[in-house]
C-alpha cells in the first residue's frame, strides 16, 4: 500500500459534511491508523454555492455524482440516500469499476444488499455500511466480526433515534408528538421524509440488515412485520409509566423453531431493563448468542457526528486493506429467509381502547377476547365521562398475536369504540 487513499464523496448533506470535517480535523491520526493519508479528492452535491461551513476549495467539484464512478479513486462514499435512482446507480457503477463503496444508506442495503454484496465480491472490492445501522455504534462490526464465534438467537434494538427522542421527550415533558418531531428534524436526526422514522420503515431497513448478518440470510425487508409509533398517545405513555415500563420502538429478529421472525413495533419494555433505560436519541442493540450471553451495545444512533464517525471508520478499514464479505459470509452462501408467521408468536399484550362509558361495553369487549382465547390479567379505567369515550387499558396473559389482532379488529368495529385501539407487546425478557 503506497500513496494516499483517495476518496470521492457523493452528497454533502448532514452526514457528508460530518465526514469532511472528521477527515480534515483528524487527518494525522487517521493517517497513523490507516498507514497512509486519507485524501478527499472529489466531492459532489446538488448546490455548489451553498455555505456548508466547511472548506471544499481544494477538492474537485463534480456536478454529476455518477462521474465519481469513473474517476481515479480508491473508494466512493455514497451519502445521497434512497434505495433506487442515483444512489443505486452510483454504487453499482462504482463496484463494477472496482472501487470500494462506503455508504450510510440503509434503504439501499435493505432492498439491494444481497445483489450489491455479490457485485462487490465479483469485482474483488468491498461494500461497507457501518453507518447504515445505529449511527455511532459499531454494531455491524460487532455482529460480523466480534461475535463471529456465536450462533445468534436474536437481535433486538432501539434502532431509530428520532422515535426514541420523540417517545422520551413526550414522556419527560408532556409535549405533543408533532412538536417533538419538529425538534428531532431540526437537530438533524430525522430522515428527509420523517414518515420513514415514525412509520417504522427506517427501523425495518436496519433490522433487515442486522438479521442478514446474524442469521446468514439475504436482507428481506418485505418480510418485516411493521408498525410505527403514530397511534401512540400521551395516555399510553402515562399507562406504561404507571406499570413500570417505557415504550420503545423495537426492531426484533429472532430464530423460532428454525424460522426467523422479524418485527418492528412499539413495545413495553421494563424500565430497569437494558433497553428500558435507553433514552433520547440513543440507540441500543442486544444480541443473544450461544456462547456470549446477551451483550448490549449503546450509543448515539443519529446525527451528523456519530454517523460520520462510522463512515470514516469504514474508510480507515479499507485503507488498511481489510476486506471482509459485506454480509459476513460470501453472498452466494446467503439463504432465503424462511419466515415465522407473526400471528403464531406468543406473548403478553397491552391493549388500550377508547370506549363509551356505558353498561355492557366491557362485557362486549371481554366476550370478544374470550371467543379468541385471550385472557385478561389487568384492566384499568381511570376517567369517567358520560358524554365522551374514556380510555380503558388491559394487559393480557400470554396469547397468540393472531388472536389479539382478530380481537382488536372486532373491538374497533364496536359502535362503543372510538378510534383505533393501541396494541403493544410486553417485552419482559430484555
Ligand atoms: N433517521 C434516523 C434515526 C437516522 O432517527 O435514527 C439514522 O439512521
């Protein structure tokens, strides 16, 4: 390895600017660690004239990011985002031109990770994506390398900083959803379209990547059972707190009877558990392996600095000459996902509904639950109002998710029920 390690950066948004800052500010230590200088040769972004607070004057400005694929570079850093279009075209062309690629693009990985990992191997280069999952936590490296000795039973995490920030802030301050979401956007945590955060898609992208690494399967976003946090209200946050839980949007992948279950859903997590105390923009991932028990990795999961830190770590690895199959094993050995049906999953559930405060209403609700073999462990109705619906909260004994879902659909259809009931699994085993 001689000469500098030449990089081109596509996309100078929040993360791209962070990468430039780290490469400039930490140039000497990066050179020591990589064994050679990391040199930004070219950058590309939409608006050349925009003031980004960084000096790009010594870099070649490339108007069309696609041109980076044909330049004399060791690595193309793709920070454009999105599963298709320019990002996909640039990554594909760069790998075909025998350039390493580093990206933070979880959507690209979740949808095309298998094909792109294979393409990289075919051209003897590496497709790296540490920044795509859990920002500054080196969770890709941890699962792919640090835990390589283990058969993994489950991966479970808080993978979206924006949602964790919203849920923590709503609980601590009593502010409403939209207000806190706006703040998360202002802080640079949220996706360009924050519906991806609060709808759970961003978590599902990340979960599909982690499940691929953990279980040797092709990333399979389409088989993530997906629910976001939009249906939650301050009433749910209050009930959860009273019961000794925190509400967390969890991404969970686990082996059950030789099949893999992938779920993204808001869950009740004990406040004193490893994930229950993880607040604000922090992410956390718990991995259960057969020889390592259940290590938990915690850190900042979104924002310019931690995400850029992960991007630069990938660049340093490549400059050192480290090449590992992108998805832990050669792409042609990855299996198709054999998925476990979420309806068969057994657990305790929280159900909150808003119902008329009239005689017979709870009898109707409990008849539906009885008919679906769902038994109630606890029921709370605090408010009293003859004129408008009041919240009623139930905790069930262990039940199949399919039975809970069918019951809740029938409860929602009752004339006495206003709006959509909120259902959350209780995760006591974290
Ligand atoms: N919008 C993402 C989050 C950014 O909030 O976690 C990091 O992927």
